[in-house]
C-alpha cells in the first residue's frame, strides 16, 4: 500500500531572513510523497530569490492575499494530499515529523488531527527550550482553558478540515486555536509523544505582539465555543497580557520621584495577577496535575463518540466514595467504591450530533488538605483520578448502546 500524499503549506510575506531554513526543514523530510506549496503575499524582499533555488521541488504562488488565514486556506484548497499542514515562514518542522504524523493517523484513523512535542527558537534559530504547554489530548481544557497544542506540530486529515471548516479569515491571532477546537469537537485529536516542530520567538512575531487585540480575539472565540461570558482561558491569557500593559503604563506615567512607589505597585499587581492566573489554571477543571480530583471534574468527548469511558484511580483510606457520571446533564452511571484502586468502565453514547459530549464526574465526599496547603491551593479533594480513557465501541456494541438509550428514554 502506497504512502498517503502529505501537503504542507507555508504562508509567507517578507520573511526572507528566515524562509530558507523553513524550506529546508520541509524538503529534508525522510518521507515521500510530500507536496509543498508556498503561498506568498507578494514579498518585496529576498524571498523570491531564495525560493527560486528550490523551484523544481515546490509550488510557489506569489499574489496579494487578505492575510495569513486567507493564504493558508488558498493553499489547503489547492492541496492534493489527504493529510495537510501549515508551517509559518519563520518556523521549522523537525526531521521525521511527517513520517510520525502519517504513522499517527495509521494508528488512529478517526482522529481529525495529530500533534506532538516541540521546541522554542530564538531569532537566530537556537533552541531555547521545550514548548512548555504541550500535553496529551484533553478536550475540555482545549475548549475552555488553554491552547496547549503547538501549531507547528499539527497535521490534519483534509476531509476533517473540509467538514469542520477552513480557517476563519476574520481571525488574525487565534485562528489555529479556533480550528483545533472545531476539529477536536468533531473528531478528537491524537497526541504523539515525539518532537515534531519549532516555534521561533522574537518581539516582532505576531503571537508576541498582538497585545489587547489578541486578547479580544481570544475572548470572542472562547465565548463562542463555551457559551461562557468569562471562560477561564480568557481570564488566564487576558490577565497575563493586561498585567504587562498596566505595568508598562504605570512605569511610563510615574514621575521620577514616584518611581519607588510605582515599582511596588507593579510588583503587587504582578503578584495578584499571578495568583489569580495560577488559581484559575489549577482549579477550573477540577482535575489537578498531581492526579487528585475535586468534588466535580469537567471532561468532554468529541461529538461522534460512542463507546466506553474508562476511569482509573484510587479512593483514599477512610470511608467509601460514591461517584456519579453525568453526560449533557443527564445521569448515566453511579457507583460506590471502597478505599483502594479502582477501574470503572461506563458506556457512553453521543446524544447530540451537533456538539461534543459534556461530562461531569461528581463525588459524594471531599476533604480539605492541611491548613498550610489549603491556604496555598484552595483545593477540595475527593479521590485520585489517574486517567480517563475512551475506547470506541464496535458496530455491534453501538447498536446495543442505542437500544439501551432508547429504553432509558421511555
């Protein structure tokens, strides 16, 4: 069986100092076949002469566009590959990334996209560290809290993009987060624990220079996807950005004799915003990084999900714990557990074809940790939740689940 064609699109405009490294990172992949398209917005720097050196190995289209999203969409619409991706003209993909993405789809063909780990680069192209946010797929967190997926590592099924919709051309800063949410809501994403791409950080880069306009855009898309006026992700990204804006404003307006006071105000503001951000990140889902679960854990599954939800964890020493699972506000399972390890396998079936499954795991009991930790974390703890897995149902099992759901509805 032949390898699937992978199409990679690079949107570009006057990125001559960086684009050669981007092109080399694509054309040096150890995978065939790759279709490489550069959608140039009419660059007037050295970009045309750089691209000319590779003209026999890629497609270069130079014409005015309506921005980055429009350029990427035009590239995707020209794509012949069943798998598509884009890499910006100042970023890289790492050796073996395309082969890893294809293998990921082979193992998880229903996923709408795959993604992996990545590095951060400085302006000179030196690696400064791991992209710190990446983690395995957590749909609730992606929709409500954090864009933890590094776009430079993402590969989409082209038909998933077609069904979910192309990039929104009215977005300029968060269009990658928006399309990831839309694709993940329909099909889910698959995480590949391999390094696949690099993001270049420098002051002029769009992701780092958007300021308040970027936060307004993030707030708008998160409100649209969550239905919440103040989604936790808007609080986190907004406070981080506005803290910098407020501190810069205070520093620039304070006369010299008030500088000691203004520095104290800036320090206090930074501390308050930092505590608020940390608390929002830690507590919003109710499932913590040390695997403890609170009285209510929020979780989501893609809209087409039908299969088995598998919860693994431990009830701490003491009394028994009664756990209840709600799907779209309807109770679907309830069970008491004695102290010790547990694994709970619960049938789940999507009740609406138009939206993902909203899940809640509720517990009957909770406790607060020691006074010192409680003051620092403000956590209420119920049990240890080691993992939440989803196992798709076979066709026969899906028929049985539909019948069971019909009986419960009567």
